[in-house]
């Protein structure tokens, strides 16, 4: 089977179920952005090396991303059924890993950080920001068609996860975080008056 079909030469592509739309359609833009994210996760995995402790979880995320993209490529009115699994445990999976990572770090996550630190940390921030862009496109798609609730929850939590992975890498490497500002809720809490009785 040849990789090229020539069907997209006029700017259209086929969705799951056969419907053809323009390649700048919001649905295509959404899963295409998540495809970019998945590719950056692939680059991160290469940089980490095969024996790194994160590899199994990152492998799971990449497979889940492929499954989610396939579901996003299927309009809700498509007659063809998508038999790929829906990663309904995605948000909980991220939360558990975030909690585990944070329990092993020296400092709490209280600040917005300047992306960087070292190469692995910077790549995690790239994934985080690309994931946020994918989430914005997903929200636009959600205004047009019904999307399984597990997908936006998972995508939202993944950006939190990669922020935490960036911090965990810096903590492990002994690289100081470049802080910008306290998180908003931390600033409000700090500004609250002390009402304790004397």
C-alpha cells in the first residue's frame, strides 16, 4: 500500500467514517495539534533514553493520545463505530503520577516558572504549552460537536503533569527554578489579613 493517496491534493482530508472536510477544519486542527504534542513527547522519550523511569508512563500517554485522536477524528453522527479504547482513566492516571512526583521533590509548586532549566525540563515545558494549544482547539471543537468527557479532562491534566515533570527533572538535576510570580491563589492567600485573636 502506498503512503500517498493524492486525495488531499485539493486541501481536503477524510475523517473517521469517510466524511471529507478541509484540512483547516477545527476538528482536523484539533487532532493535528495533539499529533504535534505526541511527536514532542516522542522526542522527549528519545532524549531520556530507554532505561529512564518515565518511559513506561510516557509510552502509555503516547498510546492514549493516538486513541483520543482517533475518537476526535470521528464526528458524533458518523455511522462507523470507533473500536479504539477510550482512556477514561487518563485524568486519574495523571493525578496519581503528579502526586507521586511532588512527594519526592524538595520544594512545593507555588510559582509560575520561566520555561527552561535543562534540555529535558525545557522539552517538558514545550509539551505543556503545545498541550494547552491543543486544549484550546478542543474547546472550540466542543462547541460544535459532542466530545467524550474523558478527553478534555485528560488533556487538561496532561499539561499539569508536564509542568510537574519539568520541575521533577530540575529537582533531580539540582537545577534552580527561575521563578516569575506566585500562583494567583497563593498571592490572594498571602494578602489575607490575620484575624487571630491576641
